[in-house]
């Protein structure tokens, strides 16, 4: 089961999740691009030992070398946003440490020696920052971080220099997409140093109306300022989304109801469904539930379901490799099951 | 639209360059783009970054210029867009500072710093230390012009203290 998405948190109807990531490197080791296996293992061991011997974190974490994890599981962890594709690309030298509730992970020898990540449901960036800072300070007691007096924490890529922080939120914006207001809003947002990208789908096209917003730059402003800015802008977007939804209900109620119920019909009756189609329909059904156009399923965790129906998660849960068609059949079953569980 | 260069293939790479305030537009096919000015038609963030290094660096050091610690050459750094170790940033400081300014809009860190930094001595002294370190690097790579520059800066700071 996907543990970290527990459907708590502020504005959870619209904000799916929040994430803080810190990039850190060690002073006395070559950076991952130049690391050999032996040195990479020293780093893994060093970091792993600190976590194991810590009173607070010691018992709550599991430690893995990437190359020891079965392929299916690696990809499943990417879909759950716990590890990154880059970590797998570096699997000869990389590893990760993850908390049992999946909310905290430390990637080792990804692009940087350390990538600390705190995940949370809803809009919760300040709380995530607090936790990231705590974990970072514990590691800092034992490690010698690479730091430059002028440029701050030294990261492998110059785009992460300074604080090394990336604060991001995943937001569900069907109202803004349907009213055609999103593009203008995104243009304005980019002027504030915030970047936006679709979560599912290729390039700028987003499936399921899910978007990730995050800070573009990491140097020159402190951690609190950066996080506050992302959170403020996320709140602005949430308010605009609410306005757009209200507009849809006031001006186009019948059309919206039609689209929501059609989606609901297909989603809950399909026997074979691709992940693209499922994500698209789920977004509309979720909107229908949020707007009270569908009276049931108030307790259905849609945010979790978005992840659960991704290909690798389906295979992981059924403990076997499936071909495309088998996955599409399984996906339809899972969706039906989740909806049935909640309507009882 | 046909390629501006070979006039044979379809132009699939379109780019605009602004040189001294003059806008130059070019439409090239994949092959010509690759040959012409080393533009890589396969867009990736690494390519994008390494193109940026070319655009924003004030000066091109010679290709043999290396980080004295990990041996990464400036050419390699441009290609990967990544540092090889914690000393590269000091070794390539002159070249990358304009780039950092362009990426972040700032060139000085504000915020958290590691524990060991709080044991450091007074701020001015650590600035001298940094300059001294840069001086060592400059001498090591036989960049005497830069070494002289650094020596003057260090002298000026020492005077200010006295």
C-alpha cells in the first residue's frame, strides 16, 4: 500500500501533496559523476551509520543499495515519488534510506551525494521544511558538508547552489483548465520565479489536470523565504481554482454535471482501461465529488488512487510482471474495487 | 520551410540569437544544426546548460584548465553541466560567476550554513583565507595573471585590517 498519501493536510481537495528536497554534498569525496564503486560505498556506509545510530530515526528507517532492489520495485518507488529515475541511472553507486511511513527518504549518490526528501499530503510545506531542517542538522553533526562562503551549499549542478532547496506542491486544477484560465495564470506565476509542469503526460501537456509548482532558483534567498513564496503562490492558485470551479457551477452546471457523470460511468464500468484514460477520468470524478455533484465517495482517497493505478504499482501489488493488456484489465478491477469499498 | 544552410532538408531547428543587440534568426535541418556552431538539436537540460555556459562565460580558459582537486577540465564541466568535486567551484569561479548570476539573479548565498562554519574566525579573515586558497590554485595551474590579481586583493585586505 502507498503509505505517505494519507489525505490529511490543508486544502487537500486541491493540493495533493507537498515536498521539500535538500541537496547536499560531502567535502572530501568526489561528486557522483566521478565516483567509483569503492568510494560510493564508503559514502553509503557513512550516511547509513549516522541514521542507524540516531535515537529518533534509528529504528524507523530501511536502508537499500539500489542495485539490490528488483526492477519492478524500483519503478514502483519512482511512481510513488519516493526515489528518482536518476537514482536508478546511477544504480552502480547509489542507494537510499527511507522511513517506514515513506514520508522521509534520503537518496545517496543520485546527482548529489545526498538528496533529503520530506513528503506530505496537502499543502504542508512549512512543516516539511521543519523536518528537512532537523534531519539535515543531524547529518551535519557527523558529516563535513561541501560549502562555499559565497555560493553556499555546493551542489553538483549550478542550478541548485546556495540553499540546495526545492519546495514543490502537486495541485489538481481541473477548474482552471476547463475555463481556459490556466495559461494566463501560469505566465504570471513564472514571473515570480516559480516553475510549473504537468505531473502526468509528456512535455507541457498534462493528463489528469495535475501540476507541480516549485521554486526555480535556490541562491540568494533563505529557506524560509523560498518556502513561504511557494506556499503563498500555491494558495493563490488554490483560490483561483476555487473561483474557476464556482464559475463552472454557476454558468455551466449542466455541462459540468454531464462531463462528471459520463466520466464516472466509464470509470466505474470499464473492463479494460489505460492509465492515461483512467487519470483523465479520475480527475473529473474527483472534481464532481469535490463540487458535491456526486454525493457519494467523500472518503475515497483519490490522491492515492492516482498513484495506485500507475503501471508499476499495479504490477507490484499483484506481485507479477504483466503485459499492457493485463495491466489495463487489472487497473479497471482496482478502480471498481476502490469505488465499491467506499459506497458501502 | 527548407534549411537555411543546405536548402535541401526540412528545417526542424529554429533558433534566435541576439548578438550585440542584433537579432539573428536561423532555421536549420538537424544535420546542419549539429555542424553549425555545435547546436545540438536533441534538447536536454544538460545540452541547454552547456550551451548557456558558452553564452554567459566572460572568458574561455584554455582547454587544459583543470580543477586541481578532481582533475575535471573546464571543457568537461561545460559538457556535463556538473561539478566533479567541492573544489571545482573555486577553480572555475571566474568563469561560472556570471552564469550563476544569470541562473539565480544573485551571486551570494543567504540562509542555512553548516555547523563547522560557525567555528570559523571573523568574516574578513575567512575572506582572506578564500582568496589565499584561490591564489594557491592559480599558482598550481600557472595562471600568473590571476595570481597577481589575487595577491593585490589579499594585500589590500591585510592593509585594511592593520
